[in-house]
C-alpha cells in the first residue's frame, strides 16, 4: 500500500512538470533594423512658436509673504479636514474650496476692517455732533460783520450757556480790533495771526491772555459755571475798554 502511494506521488509531480514545460511561452526577438529620423530647423521652429510646447515654469508674481501665508493657511485647513473627514475626503472634496478659501478670508478681513473704521468714524461724527459748537466757522464772518454781538452775549448768559458767551465775547473783541484797524480780520486767519499783528502794541499781552482763555474754554470743550465766566469776563471787559479808548 505504501509503495502505491509513493508511486502516485512521483507520477503526479512528473505530470505537473510536463504541463509547466508545455505552458512556457517562447520569446521572439525583433531583428528589424532601426531607422533614425531627423527634423530640420524649420520644423523645429514651428514647435517653438506653438505655446502648447512651452514647458517653461511660469514665475509667480505674487509677494512672498502672501504665498507663505496661503501655504500655511492651506496646510492648516487641510490638516483640519484630514482629521475631520480623512485624507482622501479632505483632498478630493475640498480641493477647490481650499484654493479659494485664502481669498475669501482676505475679503472678509478687508470687509471687517472697513466696517470697523466706518463705525469708528460714525461714532466720532456722532460725538462731534453732540458736542458741536452752536457757532460754525461759516457763521463767524456773519456774526462779526452783521450781528449785534453784545445782544448774542446777553442771550447766551440768560440761557446759562457760558461757553457760548465766551465765544461771542471773543468775536466781539475781534470786531472791535478790526474796526480800529489794529488787525485785519479774515476768515482763514488764526488767533496766532492776530496776536502777531498786535505784537508791537500794548494790546498784545491782554489779547494773548484772552486768547488762551477762549481756546481753553471753547476748543477744550470744558463746561464752565457762572463763577468761572465772571472771572474770565474781567479780562475780556478790560481789553474791550482798552480797545475802545485806544
């Protein structure tokens, strides 16, 4: 029995070897002669002029900081989506989105900055309107040339608007100085200009003193009470008398 099993095993191995030899594919060698093809300069020039055959690397004109920022942001977002969805899903489904995302974020940033500055400017304008003086530069000329300034001063005092009374009083002094031809009043001139025009007169120091009071009270936007007004009024009244008598 053992002898028969050995015989069958040897016979099966012999059959497999014969089948394997029969399945071997013979290789045919190519013995055809090679023909070298050439291309002349004219034909080569047509390829050079064709943009489809231009394989030069295009230079990126974007600033280096912007390229670095986009790369950093893209890598950060890709890592997030890879963590969230897996590598294949993040790269495939969001590829276009990731390319556009840096530009969207830049637009959003610009929009936020513009909105911020608009809001700041709006608040500043609103604040200025609330604290805006009752007399504007365009009204200054009208008041000095046409209005009864002393009457305006009295009205402001009756309304307890002492800052406005100081404003009117200063314009009244400018009118007197202009009438006496001690200064040449012009809308575009500054208080310092008038002070220089009075530099060689005895009115120079008194005028400089009321100018400091006026600018501190009016432009400084400091609220004053009646007591503070009366103290400042002494300087204005003294200068008024000096101008009228001069």
